[in-house]
């Protein structure tokens, strides 16, 4: 498996991955990715793909958001979304993408990475609930257990506060759960 940064020619393959991986919610996620892609700069954010036998089978995106800390605003990253085509799920593709991304962000001196997701999946990478570490979620619609964070080497203990998602997450209504009976992905 090859992991690399997304290239301009990958956008249609990436869109297809999200459409297939997220089912009925796929169009919202794919549109979010298309919008977030425009926010990524060489030093801010990361969009990675996984290729297997020359075929793009997975994608993860890390984008800039802010932590409203008492001392000052802190630039952080949000891992969202992560998707793998159904026939390659549960084969380590998603894990490889997350680990590769976290390593790259640590090298860029990013202090914190946040996400909304399944604690059973993301805890293997070191993510833990944010509420017990001095962080507040950006929306009450995010289940407490799903709001997670990992500190990278640039993290300092004063960096606590409220996560402020980048505007595209709000524009695409991709924050938290609209259906209270639904489970986080």
C-alpha cells in the first residue's frame, strides 16, 4: 500500500470513496471534502490517499481549526473525514492513513488533533475524550464520547478551551448528530 498526499487528479476518486463509504450520508461528506480541499495549504492541513495496486482505496483529511484557549487562539487540526472503500475496510487502510497523518502533523509542530468518531476505533491511535482533558466541544450535538483529541509533541498544558470548527463544517451541517438515535461514525 502506498500513502501519499492527494494530488489534483485524485479528486474524483476521493469523492467516490466517500460516496461509497458513507452510504446515504455520502453526498454530504463528499461535498464537505470538496469544500475543505480549498482550505488546505502547504503548511496548514493535509489530505492523504491510500493506493493499493494502483487504485485509490482510502482517504483522510486533516484541516485547520482553532482552539479558543484562555491565553490565545491556537491553530489545531481536525481529522475529518476518514473513508475507505467498503471492500478494503478492516484491512488496515484507515489505520495506516491516520498514523501517517499524525506523524506528518507532529513534524509540522501541530499541538492537537480533534475529531468526532467512535472511541473504540480511534483510541488505538491515542485519541481520548476531550471533555476530561479541559476541552469543550463546538456543538452540543456531538456525543461526549465521540469528541476526542490527541496531543502531539508541540502540545503545552495551557492549551485548553473550546474547539472552533472551520466554517465549512457548519456550512455543510457536518457537525454532530442531527438524529439523536444515530451512532457516531
